[in-house]
C-alpha cells in the first residue's frame, strides 16, 4: 500500500515547496522503519526524485547499490 502511494506521488512532482518538504519527511520516516528491500529502494527513488535528481541518475545509483 505504501509503495502505491509513493508511486502516485512520484508521478506528480508538481508539488509546492511546503508539500514537498512534508512528503520528504514522511519518506525519511518510512525509510528508517523496518521495510522490505524493494520498498526501501522505491522510497529512496521517490525521495531522490522529489529532491530534484533526474531519473537517469536515480537509476544509476540504485543499480550500482545492488
């Protein structure tokens, strides 16, 4: 369920600065919790996208982390 919510948010990166900070804070909390490795990678990818990283960079970082 959490992953679906994050994917929807990632598809719509037109968030205000205030909402973006709130989303990143929620992602940080989620990342620090005890989650499955796949969910962790997805949460990190969403956090990076919200922070302004381009998708190619995100992909390269996550692939090299395996």
